[in-house]
C-alpha cells in the first residue's frame, strides 16, 4: 500500500473512532467545520468576521458554521460590553465539554497505541509525523485544511 494512502486511511480510522467516542458521550450530528472553529473560540471570543479571517474562510462560510454551532448549543452570541451592536461568539459549557471529551480521546488514543506498539515506536512515529508537518511553510495552515474534529 502506498505510504500516503496508509496515512490517509489511518487518519480516517482515527476520526471514526473519535466520532464514536464523542457520540457515546452525547455529541452527535457534529459538522466537520466545528472542530477548528471551536478550538479558535476556546482561545478567545471573537466576531463572526474575525472567526472567518482566523479560519481563512469566507464570511458567508463562517456565518453558516456559526448558525449551525448556535443551533447545536455550542456557541452563543453575547453583546460586546464596549459596543452593544457587536456580537461576540462565546463557547457554551456544552462546547467546552465537547472539547474536553475530544482531548481525552486524543490522550487515550495515543496511550492505547503505546500499549499496543510500545512507547518507543509511538515516540518515533510522532517524530516522523512532526518532521513531515514541519516541511510546510505554514503548519498551522495545514491543520486548518483538515476541517475535522
């Protein structure tokens, strides 16, 4: 099997297991765009336009994602104290719980891989993957292209 195909299939399996983990905790009907948007908003509240710029997507795309996140109970719009006309996007407790469940999965996934294959093998795999990502002029830009939780 070609190496790139193997990497892609491994990533798809990771995402499938992540979504199963989240569904078991009541987080269903997640949209692929939610993951990075929620992580960005976890750093600080911002407007929809600021979110669009940060994610390097159109304002219309960001507005659609925000509407879906509001409807799902992950984001709320709060008037900016400095200017009541401006609506800031804030994560809800439900969103924070989703992010925590996702983080727990990441840690547990790596722990299980280490138990199956050995810590040295997983450490070496992490080094190799980090080196591949480091080849990019914009590793953060690569991450945004994933658009997955």
